[in-house]
C-alpha cells in the first residue's frame, strides 16, 4: 500500500464528464489498495473569468478580496469530485485550504505555505476515505483566505505530499510529461522519461509552463518523488523528476531540453560614466520599484563611458522605461533605448558540467541561420541567448536538431 497525492489541472476537471473520469482514475488507485489524496485546480478558464470580473470593478483589484474571489474556483471542483467519488461508492471528503489548515504568510495573490496540519487528512485516510483538497489556496494566521500565485495548485500538491511523506506526487495535466521542447514548435520533440530537479527548475524558470516553479523548488527541498502524467491517457509513466545522484544511467543526455520565453524586454542605458557604483545607481531604483531584472550586460564604451543592458518582464517594460527616463540626468546617461520584440532561448542539461563545446555548438548553429545573438548568459547547466523574437521558432528548431534531441542519444557519445 502506498500513499499517493494526485493533482489534477484545470483541463482535467473542465466539465462534469472529465470530473467523472478523474473519479474513475482515483477509484482505480483506491482499488489497488492505495491511500489517495487529490488536489484540484479550478475548471479551466475559471480563474481567468473571476479575475476578469474583478477587473471590471477595480483595474487593480484589492488583493485580499481578489483571493477571496478566485479561491472559489477550486471550491467548486473539490465538491463535485467528492460527489463523483461517492457516486462510485467510495468514501470521500473535500476540504478547502483553510479547513485542512494550509497556513500561509499574508502575501495575498502570491502567498507562501508555512505549515500544513496533516492530522485531519491522516485520520480520513485511515478511515478509508479519499481526501480531496482545494489547490492554490491557504489561510493566513488571521483567518484570511490567501492564494499561492498562478499555477499554485501544483505547489499545494507537492507541499501536501511533503507533509504526508507520500510515496509519490503525481501531477496530471493535458500533456503526458515533460518534453525536450514545446511540440507545437518542434513536432519531433520527445517526451523525457526522467529529468533532474535542477533541469526542471531551469525549464520552469526559463519558460516551460508544465509546473509552477515553486512546486519544483519544494519537491527538490523535501525530496518529494514527483511525476508528470497525462490525465487523458490510460497508460504511460509520464516524466519522473529525479535527483541527479540517483540518475546513473549512461544514456544521460548532455542537453535535456530547450526552453524559451517571449515575456522579456531589453533596455539599454547608453553612455553612463564608467565609475564605481553605476550599476547600483541604475539597478537600485529598479529593484526598489519591485521590478525583477533577468539578464545583465555591461560594455565598456569610449571616453570612460559604459553601456548597460538588461532585461525585464515585458509587463514591466513601460514602468521601467519611465523610471529610467526620470533618472537619466542623475545617472548621466546619454540615451535610453528599449526593445520589446526579443525572445530568450535556453538550452538546459546537467551534462554540460562535464562536457566542453556546448556553447560553441549553440552559437555555430545560430550563426549558420544568420540569427544574431544580442545577449548571452550561462550557468553550470544552462546557456541562454536573447535573439530577435521573429527568429525564435527557427532557433528552437535548429537547436533541437543540432543537439539531436529527437533521438536523445547525445549522451551516448563520449567525445
Ligand atoms: N486555478 C489557479 C490558476 O489558474 C491555480 C491552478 O490551477 O494551479 O492559476
Ligand atoms: Mg498548471
């Protein structure tokens, strides 16, 4: 007998028939003798619908009230699933986040889980019940309902699995696992049987939207066995997210995947004096305005001046430009220019640690297609480049081919 946490996303509970299908899948695991905790998202589109309603009243909805509102989406699906389970003759009970007591901080709309009281769930499991928990929501110490940020049900699932020391956390979604890249761009993209936590973290932060990044961090920290599977297929093991030290397979590819994102914009501050403190003068106020900066490059220019380029989320582009225009005189900049039609493409793989020439292969491949690289950043296990957005799909396709990701045999060659 195992204790399994299963999280189902919005498309898996989008209508009554699909909720019945989820109930049947849960029943199958129950029949095998397992204990099952189910975490649900709202029906697909529901959270967006609720946010849109709020925005009809307030352009920037009050965060406390917004959480009160959007948390209702999950309350609908948990109740319906509990009914569907009972209809199949199973014992089941649904709980909101505050009923379980998923205690969070009070950062409305992006709260962090502080503590989970798992006793009640355990009692239910011991009594033979399936426990159905609302994803995405918690409660602060004053009893206010909070939510965990978009995609937060993944994190609820993983956090419950950690608290209950579950044998496995299964994330059911509308794709059957984690792919080498987005199959809509590269039809030959291949499902990975395994991916390491570190790679998955990079994939999630660099634009692959399969899992909320916080859920991956959580799983890594508490060593939760995490698997991504399709809720629309009967069979299949999906993608297991592994710890590197466990993954001793010789077939380990050098590059596991290609992530990309179109959400960034590039800003260049030209001709600032090349003196100590200039980076702080520019980026200090940006950070104070709560704007996240991603890539940064500084180039020494002529006459003791320097050019400073960085990227921010496209949503924050206008705000950042306004802020810098106001600072322009103070920081002594000649000009501030921006570009919103850029994209970032990243290759990811733990195998990079022990192989040379990965970056040069990447640059050569892009050069052969005449794709200009505007910025580069690297870490131990990823290389990211910023290019013009219009070349994004081409870049992803040629890189997928260059690293032979469709065959997944890059790791078999020891050169
Ligand atoms: N329903 C929430 C959202 O759409 C949480 C989730 O589905 O994970 O973001
Ligand atoms: Mg999701």
